[in-house]
C-alpha cells in the first residue's frame, strides 16, 4: 500500500478537508501506511507509556505557526513547532495558550496531555484544542473538532487525541484557543500558611503550590485585583515576592485535589510539591501504576484497535502501560 | 393503554420485573410523549418507556434490551433542539428523570456528584447558599437535566468565559451499550489512559448512558456588571462584538437580539428592552471588581464607537435578572410571532458575524419567511429562528430549504455546524458539509469502540452511509414491535 495524501479525494466539498495544507499532506505521505511508526518531538517525556518496539521509524511533525487570529483568540499551528516559539508569537499580540512550556513541541505537549503548572488559572491542556488534524494509521489526514471557538458537531476527536501518546493518530496540526495575557502577574511565597486558607481567600489564582511547609501562589489579573488579592493573602501571614515557582522534581502524580492534605506526605516521598486545587503532585518518586477496571481497559483496547487495527502507531507504547488490570492495549491483534 | 397491542410481552414483563409497575409505561400516550423532543422532527417512535431509579436498574434494562435485540435511547427532559432524544425504530426509551438526586457536594474540592436527571438550575439553586454555581446555563436550564447537558455538551450564554459542559465534567459513570459499567475520567486532573470522559461528553446518547456525574462547581463571581447596548443596525451590534473580543476582553456573556425578537420578548415578559432599536447587545462582565469595572467601561466605549445609540448599565440585581429573563425566554416569546420555529445553531468566526447575519436575512427574504435572531454573539454562535405556522401548506419545505442555505453560508464563512445544540437526527445529514469521509469514518470508529453493535441511540449524529445510521431501516418498525 502507498500512503494516501491529505484529505483528497475523499474530502472534496467538505469545509474540513478543504483546509489541509501542503506541509501536512506531505507529512502524511512520509508517515505512509506501512510499517511501525511514531512521532517524535523534543523527547521531554519520551519514556511515557513504555519503550517503542525496535525498528519503529520516527517521524517529526511539520513546524510553523500557520495563522494567529488575535481577534478570534485562536491560533493554527503545526505540531512540530516548539511551544516556546508559539508563545513568543502569541505574546506579540498579548496572548498565550494553556500549553505547558517545558522545552517541548506543540504536538508533544498534546500527545502527552500534561497541563501547565498554572492549570488552576489557565485550564487543562485538553480544553485548549479546538480542532486537530492528525495522520491516521493508514496514512490519511483526519480532521476532528471544528474551526471555531465553540463547536459540538460530531464526536470529540480532539479530546481523544490529547494524552493519547501518539498511539491512535499522529498529530500534525491543531487549532488552539488562546487567552489574553493578564495585565499583571506575580509569584508570592510564604512559610507556614495553610494553602487551603489561601485557596479560600483567592478568587481566581493561577496556581497554588505547597510542599508541606511553604506555599507559593501565582496571582494574575487587573492591577487593582492583584493588589486586593495580595492584601487578602497578607491577612493570612507574611508573603514575599519571588521570581517564579520553586524547582520541581521530575515525576508527576495525579491525585484528587481533595486528597492532597494527606496523601503526598504519606505516599510521594521527600521533596514533593503539590498543585493545590488541581491535584498534580511533583515528586522524586514515581506514582505507582493506577489500576484500570476491566470494562475501561476493554474500551481502551477497542479504541486502539479501531484507530490502529494493525498496531503500527507507536508499537510497544500504551496509555495504560503497567496499569494493574489493563492487560495489553497497544499493538495489533 | 388497554387497546394497545403488546407483541413485546416477554420484553415488557422482563422490564416490569426490573422496574416495578410504576417504573414502566407502555401506553400510547406516554410513548407518543417521548417520541418527540423540542425539535421539529416528528417521525420518532418509542417502544417501552422505562423510568429507572438507580444505576443498577439502568444496567438491568440495557441488558434486557440487549437480550431482546432492541436499541436503547436515553432521555432527559426532552428539551433538545436537534432530535437527539427522538427514538427511531421503536427502541426501549430510558427516561432518567427519576434519577434526580444531588448525591454529594464537596466545596473544598469544588466537585458535586449528581444523578443524570438533576435539573440544571436545581443544582445551581442548591449551590447558591454555598457561593457556587454550575457554569453551563442553557436557556432551557429550568427544565433540562445535567445528563442531557452531558449528552449534548451543552452551552449557554455564560460559556463564552467559562467553557461548555465538557470543561465542567470530571467523571462520568456510564452504563455502556453492552451493559458493562465503567467510570470514565476521574476526580484527579490527569486520569490514566485515553480521555474517554472527553469522548463521551457530547456523544448524544450513542456511547452509553450516564448514571452518575461528577461536575466541577464554580465560585460565584465577586462582581458582575450587565450592560444593555442598543443599535440602529444589527451589523453595528455584531461589529461591536468582534471589537470587544479583539480588545482582549473576555466577557462572561455577549448576546445579541434583533428588533423582532426584542419586541416579542418585551410583550412576553416586560424585561425593559428598548423596542425601537434594530438590535440590542446584552453584555455581561463578571469576575474580580477591578477587571469587571474596566471591562464594562471598555465595552461601553467600544459600543459607542460602533454607533450604539444607548448604553444602559443594570443598576441592581433586579434589573439584571429582568434583562436575563428576557434573553432566556426568547425562544418561548417566539410564539408571539408564530406557533412554530426551526433553528440552526451554526457558529461562525466572530469577524464574519455581520456578513453572515446579513446573508441570513437575505435567505429568509428569498424564501418569504420570517427570521428572528437571538444569539451568543461572543462566540459567534448564531441562532436564526425561522418562525412559521406549520399548518400553512408547503411552508415546511421552504423552512428546511432556508435552513439548509443558512448552514451552507455559515460553513462557507469558516464556521461549524452546531455550537451547542448537537447534531441529533435533524442536523445529521449536514455533517458531510463540515467533515470529509475520512473524518466521519474516524468519528464512526470512536462510536463503534463504545457501541460495536449499534445498540445506543441509532440513527443519530453520523449521516446515512455510516454504520448505526440507517434511517430507512430504523423507520421500518421491526416485526413484532408496536407500530
């Protein structure tokens, strides 16, 4: 079989298919429809989901910001673009996205699906994607979602792709929601303040971090509101302005935010830093695999099989890697 | 009732033993009732109507339907506007209105667990003393259910700033079409595996039945300001909307109503809208006091610069509530003009709003139809209502033709088919205008992963030519089933 090019001829006449650009189409040709293949970005989270089978061909998504429409608060960007580059371009118009800036690419950030440290204020990564174009296991360009800020037409393929680790489609291009950069933003820290008391007094904090003794808070917004938030915090204890958040250990836990008072201290080992109100905990120790009930594991198998029947996308890697009860999800049947 | 033939005796008696005598209705009146929703689609046909009270009963009903080879269609309040809840081919209907308990509210974690039949506004009323609310606020929020909101990924005026339902759903317990039970998503921020929760929300009942939902609850804003701007032309109002967003302001809501609907609303609820303006723009900013004050001033300035003939700021909560009551009863007020309406809820890029609106008026004029516009302008979500009396011979054809042209105009402007109402059966056959065959094929793969045997709400979302979408077959009632 040979790779089929983007959107044509099947997509003729549909609005979605009409917009597939040459770079994306060329990448679809490169991905083709034969042999094990995986997309590679900056390898910042490369080990997630398990080791790729040997012989897997690596392909890099096309790069470049296609179109930023500040007045629509959207940006169309190719997946190989570094997030930092995207954000530099958005910043020129006073905007940003919810994607984390950790040295990776747009496609990598989305395939991994981990949110920014300021997710409390900016929202999770999964809410940032309005439309996704990906190359399917048989080398076609598939468009999911819609070109506008609001859309419920059909099934939500963008959310399915976010966090899928490249196992059901290779993300080529996305339309992202952008946000205005707030007028003022500052990091504050305090020793001994109760982070939940801080959460209580702050209206819309961008982040509250806690390591069991110290609290860091990121406050953003209108200057008057930031000043008011600072004085509200001041009533809880002494706060100091700092350059940024503390250095974070590399492992990432996902816990219900209601369980952060006790679980990190009990389970995450020394040096943990929790995102209060969110539930992500940064720690040196890795989170034990989370069990997956049989019915959920079966759904995963059917999704993987439906989108990649031959198991050619990122073989060896699974979104349920190591999860008790999951059984094999990746790979073909 | 007694006169109804009941060829499905075995299924019915099984369902009755699961649900008890008051949990099952097979009479023609009840079946006729659930054969419709708030759309104009009137070719639905219901089988037995189940009113489960627990997830266990839902599961048992689904398993019984599976054993008898029957499809299952979930139903909330039936306020949907796209025919998503309309049963095709006499399936078992599962009405979730009796599963209406708010199970748990955890203010610290900002989560509420609810059953699917909880009415949207009831949850917000329940949360009000705690200083919280449920952010999605569809116009039908006094009647529509959270389960229905999940099925349709519903929006509402305030979703401009807060996001639609999927941004407010953390986890869903689902009875899958084969009767298995699965918890999708989780209270933790990055649950393991694919985002099946995200895939399920907006699935319009074709991926299973939600039996328990964890929703995010949102703190009430510290400050709110509501403005009413009047314009001499709808285009000026639309251009103001684009300019507000371009200025980097994210209002809580930006709603436009044209003169005809404003007049109808005024007659209906006396909300205090000016009836001499070509269009009114209802703008709301909420949040912290500083941003709200600045945002409101800038919106007023931008409005005046775009030709607003008056700018009124609601003086108090009473005035604000009246203005919102006017907006949210708009669809009801349409009855003042004519008994029926048909609408699309396409979305267009905000810069194209004015242009597409003009086209909508021209399309209606060409088909000699009355159109009124009341819509979520801030996110470009149009709601052109074609208003008519369906007793007039031949009018339905004109209405559908005009609707189709409105869809084409919106998509040609770079838009989307549905912003918040969903696809259901009414908008299903427009899907190929927005998506190519490969795109639809992949949507179908997602659907089939959840429902390999096409048991869940068949005939919805995906157009004819894809599995689970054979409307012709569905309209032929299976042998041995009620006609």
